[in-house]
């Protein structure tokens, strides 16, 4: 029984380490962040953009599973247009009208 309690404590510590003081997650999958921030409308489209190599994080081509964190620079190529943003905040959900507060266009 003591081993199970230790394992539960370890799992709880790992879970809580992913959140900062305000309860925000400190990192999130790239495809999910792109969807929550409304930079790309749907998550499958974000996955496809990552697979095609059209998204870079901090100057490197990124996979959809990459964890982004506050301060990361995301560069998205839409045809001839390039959008470069800095991650300001990471939230699990956000209202459509306020989603622009999660990033700053550079």
C-alpha cells in the first residue's frame, strides 16, 4: 500500500509542475495552441500545416506534438504570407474575441 501512495504522490507532483501560480499550463501542444489562439481555425488543419513544414518554432520546423511555452516565437507560412507571433500566455480554453491576447504579432 505504501508503494501505491508514493506513486500517486509522484504523479501528482508531475501534474502540478505543469502549471504556474495563476493555474495556467506552462506548455501546450503546438497544434492545440494554434487552435485555441485562433491562429488556425481547426486542429486537423494545424496538424496538416505542421506535417507540411509550414510552421516553425524558434527558427526550427516543428511537429504538431511540440510543446510550446511562453516566450516561444511561432512562424506560420500561408502561401506567400508569413505570420510571426510571440506566445504571451497559454490557456486551455479562451473566448473567441479575446484569443488575440494569447500572442503578439511581430
